[in-house]
């Protein structure tokens, strides 16, 4: 798994945009994790089918590396997430007229 180099970014944004910015960052983190997870599962499957026990363990380690990476990434965005100050009410499903 490749290691991303983190860059510290500081900028001002309207408070109402913080939730959207955070959602975008979380989406990217989860996409990277999903891709790494899929790659790790493929490595594990190939190793368990064709390789030695040592290879299986190394491929499982790549899965754990992905979990470590996502933990570090979420830790890195905690200051951003803590800037979400307002609560938003969940939308209520509209009552649809019944056919009866």
C-alpha cells in the first residue's frame, strides 16, 4: 500500500460550508480505504490459493496497514470535524397518500 504524504492546510471557510467540506474529505478517506481493502482481499485470496503461509500472513498485514492508515487519516481531520458546530434536523419522509 502506498503512503500518502499529508499536507497541513489552513484556510477560512464559511461555517455553513464546514459540514460539506468535511463530508467530502470523509468520502475521499473511505474511497481510499475501500480500494486498499479490495486490493488486500485480492492479495489474501491469491496468497491462500497459491502461496505459502508466510505470504498469507504478509497479505493479511496489508489489510491491517489499511486499517492503520484510515485511523491516522481520521485522526488528522478531527480538528475539521470539531468545527461542525450546528446540528441539522433530519428530514422527515413525506406522508404519501395511500391508494386505499
